C-alpha cells in the first residue's frame, strides 16, 4: 500500500522514531535518483509504497520526472501542496533545493498529520506551526528544509547527517516499533538469523500473535492479548532464571503451536 493509506490505518500518528525509519529511506531514494541524473519532482505519500512487513519504502511514479539539470526549470510538474516558494515568486526553481523542500513538507506531514501550508500565501510567508511534542532537532530539520531561500536549504547528504537522524527520540506510543496495519499488530522487527546471539530463544508463534520484545519492553498491545504474552514471557524468564531475549519466526499458518527451543 502507499504511505498515505499506511498512515491512515495507524492507531495514532507516526512517532519520530518511526518517521526516521521512513524518511531515511526516502532521502536515500531521492539521492539515488539525483546521483543518476534524475529529478522525480513529485515525492509525496501517495508515491511511496510501503512493505507492511518491515516498513521498507519504494519511490514510484516518475510521470512528473525529468532529467536533472543545473539550469532552472520554468515549468512546474508535481503536486500543488509541495510547490516551493521560489516557484510562486519567480515562476522557476532549481531541481535540487525543490526536492529538499518536498522532503520537508513530507516530514512535517508525517509527524503533524497535516500539510504545513494551506496555500500560496502561507508558502511565501513561511510561517510554521508545529504539533506539540516534536523534538527540537526535528523542528530544526523541518525549518532547514523549508527555508524560503533555496540556497540556504541543506543538500541531501546534510539531511542524512543531521542530528535528528543520529539521536534516539523519546519512546512515545510504541516509538521504535513497527505497526502492521493488516493484522493490527504493533511489534519490533525480529533480528535476522545471523543477528541472533547465543542464549537467545527461538520462538515460533502464529503469525497473528508474533511479536518481538525484550525483557524491559513489551511492544505488543492489542485487545488485551499483550497481557497474555507478557505473562508467558515472565513465566519463561522465571523458569530459566536469567535475562533472555526473544527472536520470533513468522509461519504462514496460524495453527502453528508455539514452541520454544534452546
């Protein structure tokens, strides 16, 4: 499904940690295009496909795209809500800073649940109102990407190196977890086989009950079944008398009987 519908199915707006996971992939996709001389010109939630199993992102629909050039573009192609102010003021824009502007609009939209500007006048004025709770680093990055002067916006490498991407945001409403909109599951991505450390448990559960957790955090919260899972986890921990982590496998059949192996 596309990112717009993915976000609509979430029980709440994305946390900053979840937005980082998505935005890092989008910036890398834009960089991949730029490095190959391609300008997408329409980066928005509807043009980002989400794999709901691990929230990997794919940039699609190059119908508005063009070859990247150093000279200004004098025709606009894309979505009006993502038009940069230089287009309204000069009827031209440079490809690279216009891409960064669209990334700023996207990040604001993901975290605030709305577009940053209602029309041409607000875009030109550049006044931003943030939702409560956003970190200073996040606000700083959005402000930087949405600078009115295109020459003062960051390049894609500077976005990836920004402090917001290198710091862990406070965990709020399942921050750092992945919500599966089809099954209604909030979980952490289980480690790959080569990441499982000695002493870890390998637990096979029905796909609708699969969840990753650590002894200090239970990220599965769904219709009270989280309490059942927590009780199971604590019982196993007490039985072994040691701290454990869980690595989960996801079988296709929901009739699989839970099994624990050492």
